[in-house]
């Protein structure tokens, strides 16, 4: 009798396992079909100009999170490459350096699409070009500017950036710029402009005139509210999540989220672990750092502070990162074991933010971004090769193909079209 019961238990367990496997296979098949049918757009991927040379470029499977092979493997169609400039002093010399830095990144992106891989990837500046390139089987590069600090005091530089392909720009980053207060002022309640400066207001008008989307992902809440009041076109948040789920100043509270619904914009939910779940991120990061430090010591390698790395020459920095990657690769099995003890921020946590914002402001106003190579990445979507995992989770939660298409790109393309339409009317006046 006991043997019979035991046999029945084994049979029942086996049936459950089979059913689960079958369910997972069905889910994956459906996710793949949807993923192939839609246009997938990641609105924020930072770049390093050292990865845009003849000897080292995105045609190769480099250690960074976005490359053409990784985009192909993960079914990512469109990557917005970011012309980023860190915040420095508000001086003529610093503005000049920032502008030159921005121009070097524009040049790098153009080299990729024009010289290194013109048969594999093309630059798009509007929704029609995106659709055409995807239909041709090519990957798509688009350009966003992170921190309007790089335009200096010359509003005409906005048009220069536009002519080089920039189709969105944020007016600040970590620190107050000459254009806008940053979210970082919240920590000590210290502000430079109490929102936007007069120059920042001019830039908003110029971006509307040209057809460049206004990105609110780093400015202060007051600055964002002023942007909504001033802009004649919808706004975007290129990489932000819901503050209600993660209380970080980089995220958007419900009041700001509702403005996107009111004005027709889109919030590109960001897979940056600290902005998805700060507590989980801190716990796993601290434990991971210990693992890396132990492995580095075994390999006679010193892990340097980020500021120290930034101060290195390009050659020294590249050598450092190459050696550091060896440490990370060696520590990878230990990191995987760590995940069994401490749960990292993962795809499910990320999609929780999507769910929240969809429920609050509607599916038409939510999108997806990674912030890859700028600190972004979560367990299950650690680089572009794992992009399908986001679609899989969306399917699991009951989103339809039409809804997933909106989240992955159609909402963003709609906003681009509306921004272009506003620009066309303004240019007629």
C-alpha cells in the first residue's frame, strides 16, 4: 500500500513538472512570436567613445552591455545612444569642454552607422525612418542628449545637435545646470533656479520649434512642472520609474506621472536596480562587492573608486576595465551562488513598475528603457542579449501583443510624431 502511494506521489509530481515545463515552453514560444512581430526600442544606452574605433567597435561582442551582436541575440531593434556630459562648473571654459565632449560622441555614433557597420545599422531621426530600417532588417541607432549643459550659453547649439541627429535632450543631470535645477537638489533642499532658468525656458521653446523631445528624467520636480506648463509638445522621461514603488528622487511621483497622462507624453520605465528597488539593490550590491573584492585579492588586482578610474587616461582606463572584467568573469559562479541567498533586483521587480504606471496613467503613456552602460541592468536583463526576458514577463502577466508593442516602442514613436507635428506648425508661423 505504501509503495502504491509512493508511486502515485511520484506520478503526481512528474505530472506537475511536465505541466510546468509545457507551460513555460508555451509562454516562451508566444513571447518569441510577439517579440519578432513588434519594434523593440530601448531609449537610453550610454556610450564610451573608445568603443567606436576601427579596432574596437559595436560590430564586435565587447564587454559592454549593448553591441550589435547582443542586440541581435536579444531581438532589440532600436537603441538610443546617449551623448552624455557630466555636470561641471558653470564657466566658459567648462562649457567649451562639455561641448567638445558632446561633439566627440556625436562623431562616434556617426562613425558606427556610416563607416563601421552601415549594412547592419542605420541612424533614424523620425518614426518613418525607424520603420523603414527595421523593415530592411537593420538595427537602428537614435541619439539622445543627456544634460543640456553641453550647449553652454548658446541656444543655437540646440539646432546644431538636432542637425547631428539628436531627437531628445534633458536639461540637467546630477547637479544644477545653467538651464535647470536637478533632482539632486532635493537631498539638501538647495536650488539654483527654483526650476528652470530664463535660458532653460528659451531652450524649451527652441526644442519645440525644432521637433526635439524634452526629456525630464534628471531635472527637479519644480523644473519638470514648469516644462509641462511651457512646452507645446508632449514630454518624455527617457529613463525613470515610479516613486511610489521606489522612493528615489530620480523617480517620478504620482503627481508628475499624471501630467504625462494629461499632456500625452510617455515615461520610459528604467531597469536601473537602485531605482527599481533601493533596498534589494543595496543588500545584493554590498554582498556582491565583497565577492569581487575577495576575487580581486586572489588575482592581485586592486578595485579602484569610480572617481579614480575617471581620472585615468583613456589607455589606462581601458586596461583597468579589461582587467576588472577578468575579475568579474572569474567571480561569476560565486555571484550566481549568491543569488540563492540574497535575491537581486530582477525582471519581475522591473515590470512591477510598468504595471503600476499602466494602472495609474494608461498603457499609452508607458515605455521601456535600460540605462545600459550607464549603471542600468537587472537580473534577467543584464545586457541587450536578454531583452526577450522583458517580453516574456509581460506575456506572463497577461499583456496582449498590441499592448506589448505600445510599451516596447509604439508609444515613443507616437510622441515623436506629435512633437514633429508641433514643430511643423511652429515653423509655419
